[in-house]
């Protein structure tokens, strides 16, 4: 046998051996590998939270201060007043949130900050400067907005902030600019139609909001999850980590607009007034803001803003109010 024939024969043997021995192992009895992982939680989530369900059981006079008879002209604030200091700085610093459509959010097309709460901020800025856009926005959460006021980081908080006796111990409020009702958001066909259907269910609310206590009073077996933002609540519900969300109807309407499979259900669990939060020690500014709100109710600005942002809630009108002096 020549060397060429020998090499050819050896190659043929090697090829046959490889076909028999180098073939892929049989899949029989060897299922493919699988991986499992927990669905990640949004940051700073507290599961089975009980810290925010105590409620505001005290009763107190929540009426605000009466506005002065004459509101100063824009840019012409009384010397040494809180308003003069803000005008001198050149900007009104507003604590709000960019994830609470239709109250306050950033328009993805224009980049502008918009919403019903933002309109209130524009009214105050226009009264101070003659320019509604002289505003610096600072992002605050439900959990830290009182601290933002008491530390002086912001001039006002306009972020669906309910006027409560507990909060009045730390900050002052304007007269109410909106009256909100609380309800429940759940998936369609979930079997959740009212607070009674939340028995042993997991419900999401933002930390330090007033929403959890009312549901807990109605259905004590509810397990609460608290998050930093309402957007986190929606993410957790989409991932099956919570069964429902509870909050005020404007916030729930904004969440529902992001997911066609959810709906607002149940009767009202209670009502609460939103006010402009202002640090204590500035009664002149409280009176000034109340004068601005009164003027915007009278000239139709409130109604126009409601129609633009909150008409999905049905007909609306400015909330009733009283002054304590």
C-alpha cells in the first residue's frame, strides 16, 4: 500500500470514528438548563408596611389665613416680606413631582412641566414676577416634601399635598385649591370591585401618603406595600407583586391612562383637600398665596385648568373654604 492510500484509509477510519463517537449527546434524559430569578423590586420598597397606616385621627382647625385686601403688583412686593425675598432671588422654588400625570409631569414632546398642580405654581409665579415661568422645580416625594419645606429647600410644595392636622404641626397650608376623593385601582376581571374585595390582598401606596389608613380601617387584613412614587406602584402591579393601588382619583386617572387593563373601582373611601404647602413663620406669604388662589377662582382660571387636566373625573368646581381670621 502506498503512502497516499495509507493516509486515505486512516482518514476514512478517523472520519467514521468521529461520526460514531463525536456526535452530539442524546437529549433524552438531559433536559435543557433552566434559570429562575425573582422579579426585581423598585428601589426603597417596604413590604408589609405598617408605618403609614396610622391615619390622621386628630381634629383641628384646618382653615387658612385670610388674604390681604389688596394684592401687591407683580415685582412690587412689600419691603422685607417673604415675597420680596423671592422676587429678589428671581425664581419661585417649587417642590413637585414629574410622575403624577395629570397633576404634574414633564411633557415628553415639549419637555415642559405641565399639569393642574403646575398651573397653580404658574399662578403664584405670575403674581410675584409678572411671568408665570419664573420657577425652579425641585423634585420631592410624598415622603420628603415636609422636610423640603422645613429645611428651606423650596418655597412651596404643590404636589397633591393633603391638608391634615398632623402636617399642620410642621408646615402651614394655603386655602384648599382642590378636593380629591380616594378610590382603588385594580386590573379588570381581577375580582376587585371595592375595598371589601381587598381581604388578604397586597395594596400599594406611596410612603407617608394618607391613603393607606382609610383602606386599613375598612379591610384590616390588607397588606400594604409602600413605594417612593406612584409609577413604582404601577410597575409592581404589572409584575404581579401587588393586587391593587389606592390613592386619590386624579393620581389614579393618570396611572390608568398608562395601562388599558386597569380601572378605578369602588365607592369613595373619603375626601381630602389639597393645599399649597408653605414653611411655618411666613404668614405674609400664606396670605399672598390665598389672594392669588381667590383671584384665579374668580377669573375662571381654576375652571379652565380643571377642564384641561381633570375633566376625565367629570364636572368639577373649586373647593369650599373658610379663613380663620
